[in-house]
C-alpha cells in the first residue's frame, strides 16, 4: 500500500498501519515541524518527507498510485479549548487543502481510501467538513483503548465500529521508577491552593484546587488528582473513572498525579504520555522532553486509528 499522510506530525499513522498489520510499500509525509520530522525519520527512515502541504501541486509523486490518504488537519480553530474561529483560523483553513488533495487523487484514482481526524466541534463546522468529504464521522473516545479521555471525530470512506473497551486505567500505565519524575515543590502547590485558576471542563466555572476531583483507581485504591489548565476541555473530556483528561500540546504542565500519601504531586513522564496515546515507549526519545510533550499532545491515539485501519477492505 502507498500512503500519503498530511499534517503527519510524528507519524502516528505509520505506527497505526504497522499495528494493524498493513504492509506499506511507500509512506509519504507532509510535515513542517523539524522535531516531529526528526522523530519520524529516526523510527521510519524510509519515509519520504514532502514538506509544506500548501505546495502539494509541486510534489513529485504518482498521484494515481496513492491507495490511502490520511491526516488530522490543525484543529485550533475548531476546538472548544481554542478561539473557535473555525475556518477563519488560518490553521483550520488547511482542511480545505486536505479536501483539494483528496479530490485530485480521486480524479486519477477513484478507489482511493481516506481518513480524516479532528476534535469535537460545533455542529455547523462538523457539517461543513462532512459535506465536503461526503461521509459522516464517527465519534470515538480514546478511553476505550487507553487511560485517556480524548473524544475525536473520524471520517473515512469505509465502515468501522467502535473499538472494544479494554478497561485500562491510569495506574496501568504509570512508571514505577523513573529518572524523569518531576515532583512539584511545596511552594508551587501552596501557590495553587485556593487560587481560582482552574476550570471545570463541563461547566466552564472556575474552581479551587481543593475542589478538583480525584481520579479513583478501583483496582488498587490509589487516588490521583488531575489538574487541567483554564479552558482546557479539549473535546469535553474530564478526569473520570481512572482516566486522565485529554492531553494537549501544553497540558503536560497541568496534569499531575498524587502519590499514595496524597501529598507529592508530579508531572507525567514522557513515557507515560506515550502510553496515554498508545505510542511505543521511547518512540519520541530522540528530541527534548519539551518537544516530546508537545508532539504527543498533538498526536493521535494510535490504537484507535489502528482499529479503524484494521477494518480496511472488510
């Protein structure tokens, strides 16, 4: 199979195809972020990097040979966590580039398969995308296959169902010992306590740190406190039933778990964030932790996408 991945990031789509058992003859990637490209090439050195998606008309590829087009166009304009400028946001306008490329491939290969991912958004934005692509999306919460609540829409021109719920929770993916543990200082915690700097993901109302709910781990009885940044509803997913809220490109600064004594707060490690996205351990280890957190927040939950790809041809 020959695959073209737009807005490829760190190639979560390539991991998912491999996990779904799909043989790849060629994987073309369009990406601008140099750190994401570095991670991709370190893991998949045969990837052909094409550069800026807006320059697609100049790409030297055989368009008729593309079997699968995938991508998750930038979502900042659609996200409830962002400004909701929708198609007035230059990043979200890039969806139309995806649509143009799809139409071009269809003109020379009508049987091409495609898959697009994006965040929960207002109904009117959803309708524009669905009408342009000619298919209705399926809303899947990553919590079915991971320890993270992450609601995302997936459009594809083949049928697929919800993945089975594997029951994984936060404690299942935590590292027991790590040099990457970063504990928060008493001063930091004291500064947060009583400050209305956090916001409930459902009501939008500011809450005190002391009012944030605990993520209860039913199997071991441990409790975890997950702090989310102001306005970060990121698809409407809050901390419930042993799951974390949605990772975003900056949420690593605000997601903490408390140790069993309920006193020591720390950030999740990069490996833990990889596990929340069902990415292989240390897949992103080729760049700094700052870049790892960012690209993982921007990435896909691999097992969700692998489930979708696994139904290709059925």
